[in-house]
C-alpha cells in the first residue's frame, strides 16, 4: 500500500467517525428539542469542514466532492433543525416598535470596539457557537477564566514567549485552534470535547487535560503532554516530543509521564525505517522536570506573574 493511499484511508476512518458523532448530536437535538446539542453539532461540523479543506492536498477530486456532498447534507440537517427549534416570527402590520421586538425577533446589545454598545435586531435567536479569541500575547502571563457557555470554540494565535493558562470549567470547550506560537508554555486545564489543532508551533510546551482528537501541522521542537481518545496526528513536523498528562479530579495537580502510545504521522504513515521519525517520547526525567514546574505555579493569581517570573519559568520549560 502506498503512503498516499494509507493517508487517504486514515482520513476516511476519521471522517466517518466524526460524521457519525455529528449525526448523533443532530438526532439528540431533534429528539430532545435541545439547542445545546445543535450548537455542539454545528461546532463539530465546522471543524470537520476545515479538516476536509486541509485534506485537499492529498485527496483526489472525486473524494473531495464526495466528502463535500456529505457535509452539505449535514449542513442542511442542522439548518432544518435550527429552523424548527427557533422558527422565524410571523410578519404582522403593527407599530414600528412592535415590529422591532416581535415581528423581527429580539434586540440585543453588542459591544463595539470602542467599548460602547449598539442595538442589533435579529430575525430569530442565533444558534451559533460562542467564540473566544486569544491573540497577540507577547512576553507575559495570560489566563482565560472558566468557560460558562456550552460548545465554546477557542482560537489562539500569535503567542510569543508567554505563559497562557486556560482555567478548568464545568463545561467542555468545543474545539481549540492554536497557530503561530513560539517559545511559550500553554496549559489547558479545561476539557476539550472536540479536536485541538496546532499549526506553526515551535520551541514550546503544550499541556492539555483531554481532547477528543489531536492534530499538529508545520511545527517543530515542541513538547506536548496530553490525553486523547485516539492517536495524535502530525504532518509536516519535526522534533516533536510527546508525553501523557493526567489531571486530578480537582484539576489543581497534574502528573506528567512519558508517552507509550502510537502517533499517526501523515509524512510516514507506514512507519518506514527509511524515513526519520518526526516525533519521539519524552524522557521520564524530562517529564518530571516539567511536572515539578507546573506543580509549583499558581495560575489563579495573575498578580504574581511579573515579567521576570514569566521569563524564569520559560527558561526552565524551554
């Protein structure tokens, strides 16, 4: 079996599994009249669309069209369910003020960039995934408080020489995308129900409690401590180190250890000895070193994180 064929087979299995999850969530939303299930299905559907787009580099045209057709069918099901759970208000000849609040839906205050707010009138309640964005963090400590909204998507980008802590929460993040990160320590104490995608990450340490799927692209010289439901997936990467992270129930203590599982390397799907591996397992002594650093840190108190403290911690980790 050729390397390309093996890669296409791996993608087919992953796509089928993720599609099945989305269909189950849509069925749950239909049966339970659950907006939460719909929101989670929509988030996973968006992530799956992105995966198909990224896979265009190794999928033939016929397969791309077949996957797109299936995505279109799921999108139509999600849209129909959204219309059913949140039907548009009927039009009526009434006063202008009543049309604003009843015929056209509901009004809400949304923040402007200058800190003020503007009234926005929607035709119907919007069932969309809440989004949190963290970007342009340079040489400092940043913490994201506990997530309150269901099915929140987290986008992180342009993080350099910084420490970022995602606090534990009662609800799981829907999915996480991290790009353009250099020389940083990032800890996800919150559970990730869907995938976490890392792109262009270098000379960093990433620790996360749990994710359904892990993918890493165009990255190098980075340690990842994790717990996932399947094998990590890497592509166009070099000198990655993998370890295992286990958080206590209270999420205030983490235990790191070496990695004993397998990795799906799309650049070497057959594990050929003629090709150098892009990853290796973290040595036990190194895992204990990073573990000691994490256990001695107080992430909940940002006031103690001076520029010098951030620099000292990163010096040990990196």
